[in-house]
C-alpha cells in the first residue's frame, strides 16, 4: 500500500454516464489477456511523476490519462499540469475525487505543465505546493476532454476494453472498507502471477505495477494485499484536440509572475529590458516583454530573442496607444497637451541656441 492515500470515494450519482452502455462489441484486433496489451509499449512511455508527500494522486493519474491520449492523437508529447487539476478540486483535509477531476477536464480542461509546473526544476512535490496556483503564468494553454464514463469495477472486460479503445483509463484502489484510496493510470492488461491482471502507471517508485484478479473477482496488489477497485473512469479522446488560451497580459501580471518565478529568472528579462523579436521571428521595436509574455509565457527558446536597453520613447508611444484604446477622448486631450509642451520646449531650445 502506498504511504499516502489521496483518493476520496466518489459519491453515487445516477447521472453518471456508464461505459458499458456505449463501449460496444469487442473491437476487431483487440488482444486477449493471454496476449496482453500495453499502451505505453505500443506508443511510447510517459514520464515518471512521483507525488512524494502530496495527496495529489488523482491529479497525477488523470493528467497521465490525458497525456497519453494527446500523445497518440496529436503525435505531440504534451504534459498537463497535475497541480492545475489538484489545486482546483482538493478536499480540505487532502485528497480529491476522481469524478471531480474528469468533470474539471471536461468543462474547463487542464493547462500544460510549463504554465503551472508541478515540479519546477525537479523540486520534490509537497502537499502545500500541490495546492498552490497563484504562480500560474499568463495565457496558459488548456486542453479539454470529451464525454467521460464510469466503469463498473466488477466488469474486467469493460476495463480492458476501455484501456484498448481509449488509450488507457484512470481508476483507484482502496483498502478493504477504507475511505481513502490511491488513484492510478491503467496502461495495459495481461497475465501476471498466473491471473488476469491490470498493468498500471503509479506515482510511486517503481512506477510500473500490476493488480491481479482471482477467479472470484477479487483484486490484489502484486504483493498480495487485497484491495477494492472504485472510482474508475474513461473518456472519449477528441478528434482534433482543440486548445484554448486566456488572452491579455497586464503589466501588473507580468511583474507579479516575475516576482514569483525565481526558478526561471534567467529566461525573464529585467524590468528595464524588453524583447524585440516577435513570435514570427520579425524584429519589431514595439514588441515588448508583455507581448512576449502573452505569446509564450516563459519561452522554451529564449535564445531566439534579443534584449536591448529600454528606449523610453517607445514605451511612451506604447502607453499612449494603450490610453487611446482605453479612453480615446482623454488620450486626445493628453496628446494635445503633450504637443503644446513639446512646442514650448522646442521654442525654448531655439531661443537659447540663438543667444
């Protein structure tokens, strides 16, 4: 049994969609338990994500569930933020409900990990950090899932079919009569220790383990500990995996993020610098750090940008443009006043030079 159990049991809800009602017949070409199947062996392994002392196993497992589907459908190795998921659904005493995680992924989605890193610079994850989200970078890119379904834990065929058809699935095991359990990503199925078994990716080392099932339908950890399966969910991968991002970055946001994200300070310019190369690689003297923050968050390729000493005339021009967008009439009056001051200054310079 893992040292920390972070899965709260889902309350029964008659509104849950049931996987058995939509899964259909056994797909042609689906391997049997004797043949075995492993989605990671077929499409490539996911990274190991240790939860350490955090109670965020639901965030870890559900993000891995979606990571694998994105990997297969888009051919991209996108890692979603387990912290983004857990920090929005955790219970006051720690832990979270699997249903709440999939509901969040369906309605809101989860952002990519680079916008809210779960383990920045490889730091050891803690419960307090797993709950934190005030260092979310500007304009995070979010990924959503399609419809999600509850899986009957007694139907191992339904479980294996969800793994094969939907690129794996998520679920939890609980100590017998226990209120808290452990959530994992089921990556395959096969035979282990002479029994039908489910292969899963864990958030504790070793990261690959098995759950076996006896002829009576009882489940066991691979060390023989009897457990109960519950909180099993699968979702339909989207055809195009549309993503969305939050727009607009204010000066205050950029400065606030900079003050929090000391781990990437070298990638973020000082307050008296700005990047001149926009996201298309075009040198644009009006392209500021706030534009860069909006387009990239913290860029994965900071070397493509060129930072220069701040030109205050360009900043004044930018502020003037922003003012015109916010209040055209006030901006017009301000511009007229500045033109008068400028004219007076020029006349004063001419007078002094004539002396």
